[in-house]
C-alpha cells in the first residue's frame, strides 16, 4: 500500500461532502491544504495538553505550537502518557513536543517553556486557532481577554477561535469561543465558581474539620514558626511539617481524619484527575479544531458539559453572550452590595463573588482613585479609604473600574446598594 | 527540624504518588480491584477483503491506554491484522517501523511503555480460533473489549461465552464523526459505592431523633440565657431540633409537614435569631433557615432501594447467595424493624464551637456504629442459618451501611442485535418518532455491521461499504423487523434520518477519525473503570456519540 494512504480516512472526510456539512463547502485539495497550513497553538502540556497534541497531529495539523511553564512530576504519570519516569523534572512542553514529533512523521511541534503572559499580541496573531487545556481559571481569563482585545473588526484574521477544555474527576467541559462574537470565558465565569473559602476565624479559633487544622498549620503556624522559609508545596519536608502540625492541632481539638494525602490535597488545592476524562474532553476540543479549520462539519455552538459518574451524560447548549461582560460586553456589570460594608470588605467580596473572582483589585471611579496597590506612594495615599464605608465613597448606581495585576483589562462594576 | 518529625518524611510510597490524582476518586480499594484485573481486547476479526484491513481498532487501543495508565493488572490484545499505512494515520500506538508487522504485537509493545507495572500480551490468531484451542482463555479476563464492526457469528459466540462466565463485555464502533458502544453486564450487577452527590446522601434524622440526639437538643433549653457569642455558635442541627419541639407544643405534637407549614416554621426560626448584635444576624440561624426545606423530610426509601429489597435474590437466600445479598437481606430486616436505613453518620460542617461540633459529631458516629453492629449481628445470624461461617467481612458491612441509601443493582442486558426482543423493538420505534434522537446513528451502525458481515462472508464485494442502494435495502430490512409487530410502518422522515446518518458513515468508508475514536476510548475506559472497581454507576446499556453536534445519549436497548 502506498505511503499516500496514511491519511486515507481523514482525507475522505475532507474530500467528500456529508449530509450535515455546509452546502457551500468545497471539499478536496484546497481544504486539505488549508488544514496543513493552519498554525495552531496549544496552551498547556499536561493531562489535556498531551492528548490535544496527539489528537491534532493525527488530525492532519502540521504546524503546532505548545506553551507550558511546568516540569514533569511523578503524579502526572497516571495520565500524561507522553511522559516516562525518566522524564521527571524536565519541562513538559519540550518532552511532549519531541515525543509527538517522533511518533507522528511530518508534524512540526514548537515548544515554549514559559508563561502565556510572557508572549504579546504579535505572538498570538500568528495562529489560526488557540486550544486551551489548563487547570487555572486565571490563565484562561488572561488568554480570553487577550484574544478578545486583539479583535479588529476590519481584519477577519485577527479573530482567533478559542477552544477551551477543563476536567475534574469524572466531569469536564469543552467550549468554543469566537472572541467578541460569542459568549466568552468571562461571560461564563459564574458557571465555574470557586469553592467557598473557610472563614479565617474558623481556622484560627474554632476548627471543626481536619481541613481546618491543615489550613491553620499551613496559613498561620507556618507564618508564626517558619516565616523565614518560603513554603514550597513540593517539598516533602515542608508538607511533612504542615501535616504534623495539623495533626497536633487536630488532637488538641479531638478532631479525627488528618492524613498526609489530605494535607497535600488542601495545601496544593489538588483536583482529582484521570486519563479517561482527559481523553474525552481533549478529543472534544480537537474535534472542534478540525471542524473549524476545515469546515468539514458544523462546529459546536458553543458549550458541552460531560459527567461520567452515572452512565455517560453530556449536555450541549449555547451559553449566552452577556452585555455586561467586563471583557466582551459594553455595559458595566451590576453588583449588589450593602452600602455599610467597608471598602476593605468589598475587596474581599470581589475575591469571592463567582462573577468577579478578583484577588488583588485596585479600584477607582471616574473622578477619584478609591484604592491603588501600586506604586507604594499611591497605596499609602489611598489605604485610609479601606476603612471607610462604601456609602461614604461612592453613590448608589455609580460605576467603579477595577484592575487586577492578573489581567490586562479593567473590569467595570456598577454598584447597586441594598 | 527533620529529627522532630521522623515519620512524616517517609510520606506516601512512589506508587501512591504516581496514582495520587486517581486514588482521590476510587481510593485504595478501587485501585486494588484494578490491579487484580486483566482486560481482553479483541481488536479485529481479520481482514474484510483484499484491500481493506477492516477495523482500525483505534478505540480499543485508546481505551487500553486509559486503563494501562491508571494501572490495571494486565491486558491481552487479540488482533490478526498487520499494520498498514492508514493505521499510522489514525493509531498513536504504532510507529513507522511497525509497518508490515503484527498490529497486536506492536500496539502491545507501545502500550506497555506507559506503565511498567502493567503486564501486556498479544495474540495474532483470530479470536474464534483461540476460543476453540484454549477453552480457559476468556475466563482469565475480568472484562472483554471488542472493536467492531465484527462478523456477527464472532460477536455472538464471544458475547454468549462471556455471559455464561459472567464477564462484562464492551462492544464499540467508531466511524467518521459518529461512535456507539454497548455494555453487556452479568445478569445481576450490584454496586455499593455509587458515589452519589454528598448533598443527596445527607441524613440528619431531624424529624425522628434517637434518644441521645434528643437529649443533646434538650440541653439547649437555656437558649435565651446564652450570651451573644454562645447563642451564635449553637450548631444549627440542635437549633432545628429545639425549635421543632417548640413548634410541636403549639401544633398538637405534629411536625411541619407541608410546604406552607415548613415556610411558617422557617419564619419562626428566623424570628428567633438575634439581630441586635454587631453582625446584625447569626450565621448558625442562617444555616438552620437554609436547611428547613431540604432537611425536614421524613425518612423515605428510594424506589431503587425498595426494588432491590423486593428482588428474589434478597428474599430467597441460599447457601450460594453472594455476600451482597446477605447484607441486603440484613439491611432489609433493619428497615422493616426501624422504618429507616442504618445511619450513614456523616455530619456536615456548620457554625459551632469546636467541642460542641465534635460532641454532636460523636452522637452521629456512635449511632452509625450501633446500627452497623445491629446489621452485623443479623448478617451473622443469616450466615449461620445458611450454614456459612462468617464469610462476609466487617469492612463490607460497614461500607454497605454507609452507602445503603444509594446502592444499585443493574440487570445486565445483552449486546443489542438488529433483531432484538419485542421490548427493544418497541423502544426503537418510540425513539424513531423523536427527531432529536440519536437512535438513527445507532441503526446506521447496525447496517454497517450487516454490510461488513456480508463482506467478510464473501456475500458482498468490498465496494459495498459505499454502495448506497445496498445500504438502503438493508435499512428497509431492519425497518421491516422493527415495524413487524406494530400497526404502521416506520415513517419516511425517520427513514431519511437513518439514511443521512448512514451517508455520514459511508463518507469515510468505514474508517475512523482519531479524535472521535480517542473520545470514544475515553468514554469506554470510563465504563471499564466503573465495572472493574465496582464503584460509580456504569452505563445501561448503549451510548451513542455524535461528533458533529458534540452530544451523546444513552438508551436501554
């Protein structure tokens, strides 16, 4: 059989119309050529990223780039199938790229070991599609706002479809975002609310759960006893110290259940992860990449969620674009708040609210700066406002612009007093 | 520093570290079950004709990848095919050097690289031959994966042998943008650790407190005399119990039983919260108010548990009864006597002083232990009546009691055949009336199976894979069977939907796309993990995936 037969079945799907492909679509050589010329970026070379790279290489993409800042850890090996025990400590992006390049002939994979924030718009402009396999909401929000910000309505090439996947245990989701045209990651932020934090007073004075004792050892005892060592969650001695300290506190309060595994889980905020869920979600994203790059079939509009605990459950729907989305909308997002809370308390609220999730905000109104973290002189000038009540700083219905070092854009909130 | 904490430095073993992210889902017990399992993959049934190698088997290999990584004990790949160029364009576990070699051996070699703890074997003979030569072959495996389409006679003999041996079977097909798979479980498949949403398992017994809990609630009768700090830290469970007693005093001894009464009760609790403190309210009261509607319900048995209690296996115990049924029978007795299930004993976190919370938690734990002891006693009595000596472990009884409210038993169904029983034909007819149903894709796959069987048996030429009129006439035959005991034939719209799905299958002439096969391999592996660990709830029994719309559906066929 001839070597030209290698992509036989893929090329059949690209050379022949199907009953569901667009009637105006032209299958054949041109479509295959445009697929091969589509430069595609993969963000993350972890559980999803390994699968995504393999899938893209076996879907006919020839020019793939991958970004990841992490190195390989032993706990990755239960699912990140491009890595071996001997790779522990090496950069994920490089090992993954080299493996897939070697296995699938004719594909070029360019790794970048670093953060997505290290790259500028010019870098992102070179790609046709961006696929994300991340475990951090912050990184997702950053790439989302960057891609939305890049859209120039006069230049269709500036619009980069963003395909995003995420998993936790037996669950996951895949979504397609056409920046500025369809619902973006920021529009959907409240669907991915963080777990509510345990109040500090519980941790400090009235622990009830083993997790409370671990948080105490991690956040309070470490600061108290070992503040000169910077805590490293990968250092076994550090985790061991936190574990023992938590255990002592738990004994003091007759709380049972502190284990080493739980200690690691709490301090590293570990999310359970298995190969099979990653396979499902990664392939869902790359299947969309193939459809977008070739138009061989309609792509997902725009969100698929998957749950595998009880049988096989998927729910596919169209998430709505929000007019008050701080990234792609035109209006300020309304936030209802008690006017008697202080600015400091309001900042805490911004950290916890599912639709805000801003950890280090600086705030200003159109007229004045309410609180600015940087530079230090401005921090000094504005920090007295922290103790003031909102009603003494802003009016009911007034707009406040919030910036956060994690993001490149300002978030606009309209404060509605209760 | 280190000498102070010698035991911490040992930490988890290298295996625990490798499997950390999955142990958080199925724990050591699930992991052990996986490690004791050997999985058989029948990845093709030999070539279809002169040119086609037939099934690419990508779903099978991708499924194994997802099982080798988490550490099953071992696997066997049966695949008479030889590696060809199109295999390299779809299968990641082959390399250029594999061309012309045995596909079973090559995929086995590259899969084994993923996890040194997993044993892998391969066999290049067709499965039918192996079954004839080695009668013990199948029984060495805990699960059988079959990559279709496969000759009907091979499928049927595999499935019926597996059924006799009680080995679960997963039969998969993936072509173009569509895939489907079915799970054949043993006739009775019980699951204890179903891992329901923790919210749904909360059982606080607020409407029927046992004496120790009632005493604890009575101990806060001095509520009004407590200072603000103490008052704001009374656990909400005790608050609700306390106010329920107050309510009963003015309601003829009855608890709030409908929505209206519960709303009134909620207002009653709300009005008792102190608001003249600096916070302007009390968190424990907020928690109590939020819990009224969902926690003040009389205990009721889920219908699935009631069904299990009524199953013949439960009422007709024999010396050969499985341990599961002995425990079910003991728990049923417990329920008959107390009108409740054994208490799971978990108390959610709530605003409280440490010592108060821990003592309340102990009341729940102690009661749970007492219930387990009672069930254990019954189990031992049943065992001696059956002439068995304590074969049910204490651990199993404990795990069962903690999960009792959500146990499940699945009645295994056969891998669906084109001419299924009357029940499944009826289900197919109903589904065909729904234009959103994915059943048309399933039926298109059934036609593919028939066409492939025809090619393998020499009845059809290889070109039959893209022969529209042949597919259409095979469809009419299937529709004839489906409508055979109905008043009217299947309508044209439904027929057209199946023809459209068939056209999409014919588009790649039976070949698969890596993405869709990889996704399907993920779904199939998920089911395999659930079956092997006996945790979570497996599919019953057919899943269809549509990669064009990115949606899926489950059917009992």
